[in-house]
C-alpha cells in the first residue's frame, strides 16, 4: 500500500496494483481499474515515484524471503539487498 493525501487533506492508503491511470488536470487524478477516481495532493511524478518505490520494495522483500528460506542467513540477505540499486524515497512534509 502507498500513502496518498486527498486534495482536501485526509491521508489514505491505496493499493497501487489497482491503478489504471493517473492524469494531471492540473490536479492529479488517480483512476482505479473499477472506475473509482481520487483527487490527490501529490504531483504525478511523486505518485509515479511512490509506486516505483512500492514495487521495488516488493521485489526486495521477496528476495529476502527466498534467501532466508534457502538457508541464507538474514544478515547475508540484508547485505545482498543493500547491493541492489533500490533507493529509499522520503515523502515531503506539506
């Protein structure tokens, strides 16, 4: 889940796998596969970065689980993950 901010203020969690498209009109409108639309405070590039970060973290978590179940020590798995090019993004405070 990614955390987004509705244009009128409240924060909500969204499953990025349900996003069909996002438009900048100039506000960012997220349309889900079922047609639900959300008007959010984040810019289109911020939304894309959050979704990319989410997907990268899913891959990293899966690699850690596979490594741990195959007998790799958790410490070794963490070190291997550090060697990947995953960049942690931090949300800006508004």
